[in-house]
C-alpha cells in the first residue's frame, strides 16, 4: 500500500497542502472551523500520519520543548513541570525534562543536549549564576524562557511570581496573630542573592518585620529547601531554649519538615508554634494541621512560558517584548497559622 501523503489529504479535503499543514501544526495561520473539520476527517479516513522527522529536518526545529528543573522529585517542581507539559500538549508540543540537581555542569549538559536536538525552545528553571549555560544559549541563539527563577547571568524573558510580596503577606499574617516576632527559614549559604525565589522570600520577610518594627537579628536560619533536611534543622531550632513563636518557611517542603519536627517534639501547632510556607503544593493541604502558605497561578504561568517560548518574535533583534511577566501571589489561610 502506497504511503499516504499530505497531498492526498488536501485532495480529499478539497483544500491546499498549506492549509493541511496549518491544521496539523495548529498554525501559524488560522483555519476556518468547517475547513479544519474537513481536513481532520480526511486525515482520519486516509490514516495519514505526519512524518515528524522530515518536518524537523525541513524546519530545523522539532515539536519538542526542552525543560530543565533543579529537582523534579520536589513537589513544587513536579507540579510546575506537569503544568508545562499540559500547556505544551495544548499547543501540539511535547516536553523533554532534565534535572540539573542544582549542579551547574549538569544544567549546561542539558542545555547543550536539548538545543542540539533542535527543540522549539527551552524553558529553564535555573538555580544561581551560570555563565556557561548563558554562553551556550547565546551561541545557539536559542529561544529561552526563564521560569520561576531569573539568574543574573542569563538575560532572557522570565515568567515569575511576586515572591517578595507573597512573603510579606505570609509574615504580616503571622504577626497579626499577636506573635512577638516571626523567624524565617531561608536558603543555604550557596543560595544566590539575586534572582532566586528563596532570596526574595527572605527579603519579603525582612520588609514585613521592618514594617512592624521587629528586629530580625538572629532570627534568620539557613535550611535546605527539601523537607528532610529542613526537618533536621527544625529539630535543633525547636528543641533549643529560644524557640520562636512563629516561623515563615521559604518553601512548603521546609514547612512540612518543621511540622514533622514539632510533632516529634510534642509542640502544639498552632497553639505553641505558628507556621507558614510558600508554594501551595498539594500536600500543604494534607499536613496536620494543614499548612498556611502562599500560592501563585502555576497553570497560568506554565501557559505563559509555553506561549513565549513558541513566539517567533522572541529572538528578533530589537524586539520590544516585555522581559518580565510577573504573576501575583495570594495567601492561602489554613490552620497552621492559628486560624480556624
């Protein structure tokens, strides 16, 4: 049996091969609904299957989007990756995911690998300053969108949350419960001071404490982002003589670790200790007590990142494309802060 071609589909649908291409690729030009239905019916009747390899060779671009995250095992990055995958699917694209594990060389490895595969674009959750990755991106003249983080070394379009404002909301809320002060679990010594969400969360905490006239001296504690190591830090902090009355955690994973440590030490939350986090991962609503946190619209951010990375004007010289797309944060009040 002869292979069904795009010309065969066009003849049966009574249209041009260009229109068939627009339907298959969901653009770049719109197709009238009735014409689209005829093309889809012809594709189904003939059993046509597009040759994706040939398409990629002709256009020098695949239907793939590369996405690099620090650690897809962490709930926040897992949920964000899933949201990007759904948004890409709506645009007829697939997503390749690489985990940098917070290692710059591994991030560079995935940047090279994905760009070498001629992905349509790259969505990068980059941790810290990475001049090597920036050089690779510039060498390939790649379409790149930064998501969640915006390191100084990489000057590309970014889709981020209002991290500073969200941290202020959470800290103010804890102070409004009448606590003398709010301690903060920040990042670690190697957390970048610019462009990193955790650094912005700490800055938001600082601002809220300053607004309330409270000292921050000795009230900022280093802690890894994940719940397991944060739990170990919290054990030492909560078992000490200067146990804080309230803690703002820069990530929900840290907050989950603090709640676990408090339970182990038989500290009542929120009676003896109020806790708030940041990210609103799904597990935050299942902790005991449920964790008060800060949320952003991850599905909308994912759609924005996908739309931007597929935008042909993104790499046009002199483009006036907005460099930063900022999504608002909102407080999600649950029981760990002391609210009913």
